């Protein structure tokens, strides 16, 4: 199934889109040639998304047309298209980016008891412009073979014993920025700067892929890393004895850094009704399909997680910072730069 995975920042030549269930025409129309309703989605969350949309179409008869890209690129595109956007729904892999889209006036509030009944208050916008679909935790990963006493806090990752043994994602990635934004929100900018300085002092190996980070641990290139939990879930699905251990950080404090995959109806949605229907389906009937597709935890706490990640055990997470990640993003980016975090 063809889909454009990279969007040019010039916003030219952006006509390629991906289709579900045999949809063969594109454009701004919210109906297919035979009159079937369609909903157009811009999504930064792409793992397993085809299966999710196919299930929605099978249950509702509404076709889904989707375009993938990074969260910032899709936000840029929405802003550039304005009232002429074909997008009905936007999906992000990061809470900060959905919040920044809301701040830019690109999203539309949805008044729905289905949405507010399924998604906890801390995991949705105060004005209901966006709703979490799944939970993703940025945690401590260590070698099962070489580390017997792993760090248990983000500050301990900066312990000098891990110098030359640490892998991190670069500062340009939203996961790094949101982790630092969450730390600023919980412990303040000064303490966060001390923590980030200690990471930098450990001469980390920067790798722009959590999968590659975990494989670097396996290969012995590092012993300790920060990565999202579901990357280990995927690798364990392929290799049950993959030699990396997860540690839930900050369990004596606010809990592990929590980020979310989230979705929102766009401010200029051509087919708002279908967008709302898809959003409501994603938090209800489609909640487990969506979260299981990427080994994420459901945003609805009453829905059971998949078998592999259920094996990671119970944990405490920092729900209180989720709404603040967008507001703290610029401060986090500046702090990372000043700390010379690459």
C-alpha cells in the first residue's frame, strides 16, 4: 500500500496519500466516487496504523485516507493549508506536538461523553481539543548480561560509573525534548540542567533510533540507555530472550516520564462528523487494537495491555506533566542546547 513517509518542509509535491480498503482517488472531497463517506488523517503515529484503519472501515463503512510524516512536519502542513486542508483528523506520537497544534489554533474541541468517559482528565486537553489514544513511557534500559544494579532515576543515569557506557537519542528528537520538558515540570529547570549536564558528562553515544539504541546495548556498544518501552516490546516479540532489561524510573517519586499518542479533529475538517466518529472509535472499540499495534499501553486504564508489555509489571507514571509538555517544549530545547547535549 503506497504512502508518503517523508514530507518536504517546502510543502510542495504533497499530493501522495495512503489509502485503506481500496480507496483509489485523492483530493479534498470527503466522499468516494460511489458516495461512501471518507475521513482523511494526518498521522505521525504510523506503526501498525493500516490494520487499525482497516478495522474501523470494516465496522463503520467509512473509508480512511491517511498521510504520514513527523509530528512537526504535519503541524506545519496543517498551518500552511489553513482552511483548504483536506485533513479531518491529526494524530501525533508526542503530547507536546499535539499541544502545540492546539496552541496554533489548528484543532477543534469535541464535546463527547464517549471521549471524556474513556480518557482520564490528565490525558486530554483541558478544552477537549485533543485526546490521548495510548500511553508510552521513556524508561531506563540496561544490558541483562552486564548490568546487575541499574539506575532507578533519571539523575542516576548521569552517575560517572556509566561514562562511556551510555546511549541517548539526540536533542532534536521530540522524545528527548518531551522527557526534558517533563523533568522541568517536576523538578524545575535548575535541577533538570544538573541532570542533563551529568548525562552529557558521561560522553554518551547519540543514536537517532530507539531500536538501534537497544541493539547497541545487545552489541556491547553501551550498557545503559533511555528509550521508549514499546521498542523493547517489539524486539521481545521477535526475540524472546533479547538481552535488555527495563527499569521503571522514579518509582519513589512522581513516576516514569509519560508521553502519549494523541489525536484531534482539525479546525477546518471537511468531514468533521466522520472525524469525530473515528476518534470516538479509537478510544472505545478500537482502543486495544490501536495500542496493541505498537505495544503501547491503552489510554483508557480499563483496557488491558498486550501480553508482552504486561510482562513488564506495574509502575507509576507522571500523568500530571502530560498537559505541560507543549508549554515546556521551548524551555527544554533551550536547556538541551545550553547543556551542549548533541
